[in-house]
C-alpha cells in the first residue's frame, strides 16, 4: 500500500471531500483507513463506571483507501505515487507531480552492492 500510519492525506470523495488529515490507523484486510477528523459518527453510550456521564461520543470511522490521496511532503500537493528502482537496487516511493522521493521502501539488494 502507498499510505502508512502518520501520513498526511487529502479526502478526494465523499461527505468530507477536501479535508486534510493524519492517518490514525490502517485496516489492511479491509483496504480502509481511519483519518483524523474524517467520517465522524456519534456513538450513544449508556452510563457505566467507565463513562459515568454517558451520552454521545464522537469518533472517526474507517473510509476506503481509494477515497484519499497522499500529500507530498516536498510540494505539499495531493498527488499520485509511484514506485521506482534506484541504480543500487533500492526501491523507493515517489511523487508523480514533483518527482521527489517520499520514502524508501526497501534497502539496496546485496547482489547489486557486491558487483
């Protein structure tokens, strides 16, 4: 996946379109993620020892990973990402708008470094 926890993303479709937020957690099996301040719902909670007040708690729910775009840390724009191999065999994720490296995905392979 091209997005990880703690990345900054922009919502591109749905009720919260245009909202920018930080990824709180990933649900890889379901291809969903939870973004801070996006897709908020109310959970009605009965009084208990844990919640002596009771009432309505607001919390974020997961959204599909296809509804967000990663914001490039270099150019600051929401952009598509790609994966490329460097000459030493390392794999990196890059921004398709400004061609800047976003993060390293895997280190250089041992076969390439020995040669």
